[in-house]
């Protein structure tokens, strides 16, 4: 499998970071932006300041205003925009090629995972899922980062992981695409909850309990949907959950803090808050849990807070009054 050229479609912070990492891995990289004018501006300045201010771009990275096909394709747009993006791409350009999905979310309306969206729009593409504890600024700056790359064929996934691995960006190959996708989506929902706990000043003990119970709830969801609970012991599970639920760098955690402080979702969005994938994913995850018959009180709680149907203090009080059960 030829794995020398990479297109990263999506010029936000995460797309720019993944393009940078791919270039540091020795690949020839095209960062696909919205139009040619944006691409020319990035190429002339050697920066994408709208996404990652001050970050110099690698010499092997060039921007373009359109996708024309490469050995590897990385999609780096928000989860709710993936289907729209794919509708603009000739599926023949993706046929037989590895397409790496980096968005962490579930699609509103369809309840679909990102790989399901891809295969609906480009049936002959080969889906891979990239997830794990990582912030765009760290990846772009070359700070040590380890993530999970999941695909259906073990040998091909290992080859792709090796092609994208650089001196500081380490993708570890895995075969549980479902588990990695669900973990990546749900950790954003739990990060909203943890941020809300801190925003409401309910204490570090409450946050730690929420992370632990969220991990257990995530395991129920993953196994019900055909994934492996073992996946959650790695980077895409425990690693990403811990990072996102404890760091103020996390957009979902920041959004949750605002919710916990009593601000409604609409007001936070109108104030120009950065995209928090968990806001759109929470109601989808709640519907998905119901469809699989999974008991998911934390997901339901976040959904209620995001929808303005309750506040975090009331939710936590309700969770604390649930019947005691044995932990295992």
C-alpha cells in the first residue's frame, strides 16, 4: 500500500496539527482549506494563524483550496460537518484509500458513528479512526503525544500507523474501530459533566467519582454496540477520558464549566465559545443508549443540563440518591 502523500481536509486547529504531525513523519502533506485564497495566505505566511496562532508550518506542508486525491486522507472537520464535507468529494477519489476519521462525535439525527457516515457516502473507502489523549497545540508544536489508530485489518492498520508516526507523534494500532469511536465520542460528554461539576464548585471528589462512573458507563455502551471493554484500558479510553475531564485546555471541559456556573447553552454559544463536540453528541448518545437498552444516567444527566432542563447541582443530588449497588 502506497503511503507517501497525505491530504488533511479541514483547516482548523486539529486539522492543522495533524497535517503538521504528518509532515514531521516524513510524508508530503496537503492541508485542504475552504478556498484558494486561504491556501495562498497560509503558503505565503507559512502559518495558519486563524487556527494555531504563531505556529510555524513544516516545510513539507502545503495548503490547497481543493482536494484532488492522495495516498492517505485525513478528515478533520467537526463531527456534524462530516457528511456535508463528503457530499462535496467525488467518492472515487476515496475508493480503496485509507480515510482517517479524527472527529470525536455522533451524528445528530442518524445516531451514526463517523465511520458509518463515511461508508454511507463513500462505500469503497477504507475507514480508520484516530483518537486518544491529544491537544492540537501540543501535536503541532511537536510535544510528545500518543494516540490510537483503529482499523479493520491488523497489517494495514500497523502500516498506516507507521507511516503517520513521527519523532513525537505515536499512533498505536488497534482493531476495535467501534470501541475507539464510541469512547472518543462519549469522553466529550463526560468532560462536559466534569467541567460542570467544577463550574458549580462541587469539589474534586465529585469530579473523580464522575470520571470513574463515566468509565463504567462507557464500557456498557461500548460492549452493547459490539466493541471491546478492553479498548477502554488504553489511550482511546482511559487516556483520553482522563485528559479531557481534567484539563482546562479541553473545549468540552471549558463549556461544562460555563454550564456549571449557571449559564444556559444558548448564551454560551452566542458568546463565541469554541466548538465543544459533546454539546451535539450528548442528546445523540442518550438516544443511542436508549436504543441499545443501556443504563446511562450520566449521559442522560448531561443531556438534561445541555438542554436546560436541569442544573448540575440538582443532577448530582439525583445521582447521589440512586439506589446503592455493588460496584462489580
